[in-house]
């Protein structure tokens, strides 16, 4: 069931944060429509994303905020933020600086496709992780 609209001053309440205080986020290229990556945000990450105009996520493995591109330079400029009808997922329409969203050096983290019973790599490495991260 979709949630009704919430007042502008209560925008965080419209989000159905999970038990860990997180919401899943899809980053989509604003120009091409291609899905580039999936990540998580907590309240602080979302607030920083909105105030900076650049994607900030919550890294579950590092248990800290992660400004996308802080090490690689592959920043995501946010064009718009969308909340789904159930309030439990966000979509960021972004401009991916450098054209690389994945830590493997590819355009998208979704570079493997199920074909004839196995995962097939569909995207080339644009820049090696060693060159990106040293």
C-alpha cells in the first residue's frame, strides 16, 4: 500500500527505515537511465546527499558514512532524489563523474548477466582498480 504525502517539514518520516536505520538506494545515470549501483543510506547520509548535491552513502562493512568518490574521485552529482510508493527505497538520478561507478573500474556495478546457466561479464574495465586506488 502506498503512503500518503507527508508535509515538507516531515520529509524523513515518509521513509520506512529498516531495523538498522537504513534505506536501500539505487543510483541511476540521469542521462542514459542505466542503473549504476546499489547502496544504503542512513538519515545522516541522506541529509548530506541533499545538502551537498553529491551522493553520500552508509558503508555497512566500514560502519561509516562514505562520500562516493572520496578516494577514487568518481563523485556522483545528484540531479534528483525519488522515494518509492511504499517509502522503503530511494532512487538517485545522478551524473557519474568519470563514467565509473564500480570499484572494479566499470561503468556499472551490474556488469554480470545470467546467460545460458552462467554469469557473463558484459562491461569492460575502463580503469584498473590499482590505477584508481593505488
